[in-house]
């Protein structure tokens, strides 16, 4: 089929313009689609609006024609294009012309209802079709949110640190700068929680150690600062281990990682380190070191490298005192003693009160020097004081003693000088003085060397400046704190028997040391990793990081309370 | 050529990239042994925070990039694919950056706003994966403009034909001609409905009113009724179309302002953290 298509339109001047086009096809497509042979470029027309077919002459048909196996969905309209007739296709009108020579037909296509003509009032009611056309705010919401957040969450609180016009207006800043607080500070820091500048002194500068040390003045360095290994900690800030705002309980982690990092090879890290390498209490911990008082100061001895003896200068067999049958008592029959008879917890319950003569020994070990006559005792302490008391007693007895006491004490008939009738003669006075002096010397010697002092003390007899003998009682160095830097708490071990750790029942000498070995602790304590039926134990359970001075610092002087008894024979 | 979703762009290149970033972050997080507990201030915290902040800036830059039609730096499709997948990975990176430490503060606010942005983005992806199909099916061969013009055309035809109908019918028809509207309010645009649409009412009422007619008037009435039916059908399609368009748009009214708000909270978070270092 050969069709002449004349597209007719009007130019701006209102003159009719025609474009002729020859179409040669069996099916001529009519529609908005660009591939249509008869192109009706108007949105009101479908892409494929219709077809012009040859049915013994051109026929315009619209809709789905279907085939033998399907029904049509839409009604089909077919119009035979007879010359002179016209078909409205959407806003277009197709007018059929007389068929020219050589053609199957000829049509004119003209837009008869242009878009601008169409119902402007309806279009006015249909002009707000998108959210944008409704002026739904996007940009303003964005800018508004940005501004609110910037002011409330930044500019107002920043007034506390930055030089902003409202700097110093506490009420404004306080109201909102808690929004900057990343989390609760630990309990001890809560009094200064809202005082940010207490720690954050300078804007954009990390918290300085000085802020911490302002309160924590007495915190110890891990090693002496004059020590070379202090260089290991050069530039290390408090905050590297201690992070606040991480909950109310703690600022640091309680595990072994930091310790082990250096102490797994502590000698490699620090020349001259005396401690041994350690990586875990259960698997790799050296034997304990004991601090033992010696002639001058205290020495530290590692257990396991040979027998360790204490040189307390005291004569004391635990075995005798802990005899299950009991020990003799001057008044009672026999008394059974237990550990608590002498070792009483101190106020902290962590360790023990020092054992003293007066409190713990003297009830049995009485310092009576003339039991036949008196229950008086010599004072415990300086030998000279004891001798004076003895001298005075016998001098008084020689002077004032009644007959019974005089005879029992001196072993000769008579009574005190002043009790005799008449004025004593010179010879009598000399006699009485000699008697008292001789007896006092005898009793003193017996007191120091045989009967009383000697029981517990090492006693050395020497000649005094006036030719009279003096007795030197060896100074007592009773140890009270064996591991001064271990955080051992007896109270929290109260469920155990003393003997579980301190085996003294068979100890015959005071030199025996009854401190537990690391293996004893390991019976209950595991290392940093949990172990069945054991207490998981990290370094910090027993050791402190911030000791005033670290034990391996040669300048270190253990400072246990009453470590070494003072005085000639100890004040106790 | 088969349509390729931005989700499968370049054989899931950005999905792989995002997975790699997420898995690597998680692996380092698990391996990491912080001084006290994981949080934004450890070296890993700073690293993840930096990655997260740079990702956010880059993701926000998409709003600029998508308007730069002339740029030759990647394709818009590739950028969108990366935007979606790396935005998802940001969720992992930022969560690990927090160390699961959340509270009532600007830091958590930044995190929450970021999550809102990402989740509104997820919703956008869902919308863009489902609505365009429906939109195409609804439009058929028409455009929205075409539909409106068809309605206007029908109006003109109806007006001409209805002139000689009885007043009672003319009134019904005129209310459709003069009162029918599309869109105009958020509710009508977003629901795609107009409960009081005069055309729908006319279609409901006309058969009843027209029962008493006969002869040519009845035939004319029938023609007018047919045109009103056509108009009503087109109106419904047009309303569905603007509803679909609104759904395609609405999530951006959250996604974009929240992204800008995120820039503010992120800045407040970063600056305040270093101000009180």
C-alpha cells in the first residue's frame, strides 16, 4: 500500500504549512512512537495508537485486534478511509483526500486541539503533583537541624572552654555540656565530674599528668626516678593505663598484660633488675623472696635456694608452746596454747600485732627474782634497770626486813638492821651492806645467766667499768613482715587454718622460717586464666604498681611497722 | 540488554568491597586488646573513627556528585552502588568505633543520627527496587502529562455533549468538570486518593439519575457516562502515578536533612572529643 500523508500545521504567521510524505508499507503505524509512519507527537496520543491497513482500500483501525487464539482486550474500531471522510485520533483529525494517481490513498493529518487550548481550569487544579511542588521543606529542615545541633550541642557547651561571648555563663554551659560527657567517671572522681577543667585543663591538649598528681600527690613511681629503668617509662602518661569515663568502678584493667609485657623479660628490659622473669602466677612465677632483718638492715633472700634461717636472737621453740598436752603454768596446772594466744590480728585484720613480752609471755615467764619472799618482778627491758631493782630490794631487806623474810632471803639468822635493838655498830652496818650486795650479785647472775633471762635470750656477761659484771642481752630482731610489698590479707584467708600455710608444730628453734612457698599459694590460686576450683589471680591481686618505691630499687628500705624491735633487748 | 540493578553493579564490586571492610574491621576489633575496654579513644577507635568520618563525608558528597552530569569520574550507577554498600559498611565501622558504649550524649547522638540516615537509605533502596516497576505498569504507554491532557480533552468533549442533558444530570456532570482535582495537598499526593472526587461521585450517581431518560437523551447520557468512566479511570491512574512518585521522593525528605544534621553532630562529636582530649 502506498499512502500519501500530508501533515498540515500552521506557522506563527497563521499560514497553513503542509509537509508531504510518501509511505509504502503493508501496515502503516499511527501513534506517538517515533517509529510510527504517521507520527502524532502529542502526549494525548498513545505510542501505538492505531494502524492503517489495506482492506481493498485503506482502513484505519485502533485497539488490539487479537488473533485466533486470543480475545481482544479493548474494543476495536475500524473506519474505512473513504475520500471526504474524517477520523478524530486524539487531538488530531485525519481527513481522507481523493486518491491521487499511483497511490492507494491520501490523508491529511492536522492537530485540531492544540495543548494550550485544553481546559486551563482543570490544569490549574492539577498543578501540584509532586512533594516538591507542595513546597515540602527539605533544605530548610536540613539547615534548621544543622543549626539547632550546632548551637545546642556545640556552641553553648564550648563556652566553657573557648573564648565565646557567653564564656563564664555557667548556667548556659552547664545546661548542655553534660552532652559532651562520654560516660560516667569512676566513683572517686564523681565530686569533680561536672568540673571538666579539673582534668581537661587546656583545650585540644590531652589530659596532663599534673592534673592527676594534683590530688594523687603520694602516688609512687613504679621504679625510682633516678634509676635508669625510669627511662622505660619516659613519656608514659597516666592516661595510657588509666581511662576515665568508662564506668564507675575502675579506670584501668586488672589483668596481667601490662605487667607481663616487661616482666616476662625484666632483666632484658632493665639492666640490674634483681627480680626474676614472670609471666603468670600459676605457670611461671619465681619463688618468693623473704625480707629478713640482719645485723644492719634487712636482707632479701629467695626461697628454695637453700635453708633460710631467721636470726632473731630469741630462744623460742614453737613445738614446746604448741604441745597438745599443754605447757606448764606457774599458777594453773597446764595450759593449752594455740596460735591466737600470741598472734592476734591487728586493727586492720590484715596482719598481726607484734608479739610482746608483756602481753604474750610474761603471764608464764615471770621475772620473779626472789620468789620465796616476794612476787615482785624485775622490769623487762634494760639489764641495768633489772639489776637496780634487785640491788634495791636486797638493800632494803637488809635494812628493814622482818625476821622471816630476812632469813629466807639471806639464809642467815637475823632481821633488818633498823629492826634490831640499839644503835647498830659500824661493823654491823658494813656486814649488812656486804650481805645485801653479795646476795644481789648472786641473784642477778642467777637471773641473767640461769633462771630467767637465759630462757629466751642470748646473754653475754661482761666486766663493767667499776669491776662489777654487766650482762649484755642480744638485741631481738623478730620479723613481723616477711613480704612487705605483697598485698596479703590474713582476714580474707581466715577460713584456712594457720597450719595450712605456717607449719610450726614441729619447730624446735626460733631460726626456723615458716613462711609458705609459692606452691602453697598455688593450691588455691591459679594464674590469670581461670582454672578449675581455683581463684583466678592476676599480678595486681598481690602486687601494687604504684609503690612508693619499687622493691628492686637498691635504695629501697622496707618500712614494715615494728619490723625490728628497738632497744637493748627490744622494748617489748 | 537485561536491566542491571545498582545492587549488582559491576558484579557486586561494591558489595565485595563493603564486606571486606566490615569483616576486616570486625577481625581487628576482635584481635584488639584495649587498655581498659574498647571505645573510640584507642588506636583502633581512632582508626575506625577516621574511616567512618571520611566515609560519611564521601557518602554526603554523593549529593553533589549525582548532580555533576559532566564528570567522568566513575558512572552515576557505580557511585550509587558504592554509596549504598559503603553506607551499609559504615554501620559496622561506626558501631565498632563506639565499642558498644552508648549514653545520653552528643557522641551517641551522632551514632543514632547516622543510623537513621543509613536506615532511611535502606528504605530508599527498597522503594527504588519496588516502586518503578509498579509505576511503569501503571502508566502503560502514557505519561502523566498525557494523562492530564486526556482528562482535559475528555472534559471538553463531555462539556459539549452534556449541554443538552437535563439540569439534574448537567449538575452532576458539571461538578465533575469544575471540581475534579489531582494532588494539591500532601495527603492527596501521598495517598493517591481523593475521597470527595466529583468525577467518582458522578460515575456512581449517573446510572441512577439516568434511569428515567429515554430516546436520544438516554443515548447521549450513555455517551457522557462512558466518557466519565474513561475520565475516572485515567484520574485513578494519574493519582496512582503521583503517589508512586511521592513514594520515590518522600524518603529523601528524611535522608537528606538527616545527612546534613549528621554533619553537624559528627563535627560536634569530633571537635568536643578533642577539645576535652
